[in-house]
């Protein structure tokens, strides 16, 4: 089976943890051990988020701007792809050797085509960087940053997040997957680029990694989109007294829940939209769960299953 595994920020750095090398290594090492059993009998493509990392790179940019020239957000996206991709490839190769699996691994710096006139550029919604308290959020707003409350978890800076139209390197990725090479690609949703006069140009934005993963999954004709995040299931009325677990839902039901506003922007909403898009464009099924429960989810013992 051809599977795309979309790893959320929780697989890289957990809320409250310091963004340092040892935490990155430890979290990614655990994630790799969780997904290695899937690799044994399937063709696998791995994507990942970069919300925290690109946010920290942006902070470094801001702090050092008097001494080092600032780089645009698309370049920071490329930096975060390489940073996370390198550690994932290293730890995945180590886990594969431990399990006597001989598959090769390749990490691709990936570009994602967007529409330069996307309304997202007028309405930033994509959270990046660390969480702030209300006082810190007000200070950032005074500096001209867009800051919103992020799903009841605190405040975060937000940037434009245009819809992904196409993964530029999708044909190369498809060839590698067909040769049984494990591919790590579309990190952080890919580097946002637009086309003008047959030329590609980078644009300052951060693409949602779940929506980009869906576009890539459909382009390589994947059977399963496996979205790994910080929760075991998708919930209605999340974190409220009447919270309800969803074990299984159809695309039609998912669309109804989406329309009713059950899923928050920058959190579960893009995951549900990606699931709907994937199945509508030929995908078979989507599973949303926590990295620790991935094998249980594949055996229908955990996670939320979304089908046609």
C-alpha cells in the first residue's frame, strides 16, 4: 500500500518544551520508532510541519537584523525543511538499521505552487513560532505582527497561508516512491512559490502542511493519508464539557461538522479539509491520530477514520 504520513508539530517539538537540539532529536527519534513498522510492508512518503521552527527562525531574523541581513519567509521555510529533514532522515535511517530494514531514504527540499492573488495574503491565519501570553501578544501587535489566540492554547503569531495548488517536485517524488525509496518531502507545506512569465518566484507565506500533504498524496496516487497530530481522535466540542470522540465519519459528515464550525483554523480544520480533499480526489481513506497510537489506528483500534 502507498501511504503518506503527515507528521504534526507534536512529532517534532511538544508544547512547553524548549526548542533545542536534544529535544528535537528525542522527539523525532520516538516518532521514527513509531512509524518504522509501517515501512516494512508499504511504500511510504513522510511530510512534516515546521510551525515552531520557522517561527523561531523568524525571531532569530528579527533579533539579529542589525548585524545580519534578514531573509524572507520563503527562505526560512527552506531552512526549516533542511533542518527538520536532516534530523528525520538521520533518525529514520538509524531506526531502519535497528530493525534490519534496507530501504533507502531521501529528503527533498520541496516547492509548492500557490496563487499570488490568494486571499490568504490579506488575511493571515497560519500560526508559527512559540506560544505567548496575552501581555506578550499585545506587545507583538504593537510591533506590527499579526497575533491570534490559537485554539485556546495561548497566543501565536500568524502569517499568510495560501492554498497549495501543486507540488513542483511531485514527479521526482513519485519516481522515488515507485523505486521503494522512503521520501521525506513537502516539509512545512513546502516553500511557497508562484509562477509569473514561466518563472518561479518565492513568496512570503507558510503553507499548511496537511493541505500540501493531501495535494502530494493525490498526485502520487496514495491509498492512505495518515495524519499524525497531538490527539488520539478528532473531537466535537474539543476541550469543552460536552466533548465527543469521533471514531469514524464519512466525507459528507465531515463536511457538515466543518460547516457547523466544530474545527478550529490553524488546528483541526485544515486536517479535516485535507481529508475531504484527499478522498474526493481519489484517495481511499484518512486516519487522524497520535504518533504513539499509529499501529493501533491501522488495526482499527484507535484514531478517527474518514472514508467516502
